[in-house]
């Protein structure tokens, strides 16, 4: 498998993961008073799907470019575990939902920090933007974990907004990295 094929798979998975996170965020933001149990099942299912995608991606790689997949196994397994817990214990999750989603955001932020470091090591000029977005994601996750507002509609809407923010930053990360890789490939063709 060549770099172009690997990059296209990575980009597709990043976009899919960002879209799933964005949809979950929009649902929570727009319908905070909706049945939270249904939200638990949906978010749990989405978390499992996103975790499976990351885990499968880790095992399908040919290890030619291992730095691009280093966080996938850990984040994938943690996300699957959180998703299973949410589906198996919706009533318990409703009381700890802010903690669960905050921890998921912290995990995604840590993964994005690793991506920004990889981008820096690969010579991407915009790695600082990626790092800043990752740190903001971690801070928002930490705010949710450190100061859960409870299961009120305001808390659910806030969590939805944070997930939507996470989705937007993932799309931006994908765009910035894609643009840099395109520039890099064009430079290689000219050389």
C-alpha cells in the first residue's frame, strides 16, 4: 500500500469520525430536553462505531507509516469500552454523562496532540494550529469533567456544543493536513 492510499484511508476515517461526532453534538445541542436514555443509546452506538473504525484501521495498516496510526488502537479501544458501558447502563450513564463525554473529548484531544507532533515531525508548518485546537479540546473536556452541571438541559446543550466544536476542529485538522500533503506531493513531483 502506497502513501496516497494510506492517506486517503486516514482522511476518510477522520472525516467520518468528525461527522459522527458533529451529528451527536448537533442532536444534543438542538434537542437537549429529548429523552436522554435514547441519547445514551445513540451516543453509545456512535462511540462503539467510531472505536471499531479506529481499532480496525490500526490493525489494517501495513506499518509503513506507523506514526499516522499510533493513537488509533488506544483511543479506539477506550471509545468502544465507553460505548458499551453507555448502552449497558443508561440510567447510570445519565448521572455521569458529562464525565463520560468530557473524558472522550480529553482522549480525542490527546490523540490530536499526537497528530500535531507527527505533523511537526513531518515538517507541516501548521502543526501549531493543530496543537492549539487539541489543547482547547482537552480544556473543554476538562471543564466538563471538573464542573459537571448535571443532567439538565443546559448541561446537555453545552456538551452538544463541545462535541460540535470537536467535530469542527477534526474537520479543520483534516483540511490543514490534506492541504500540506498536497503541497508536499506537488513539491516532490517538481523535484
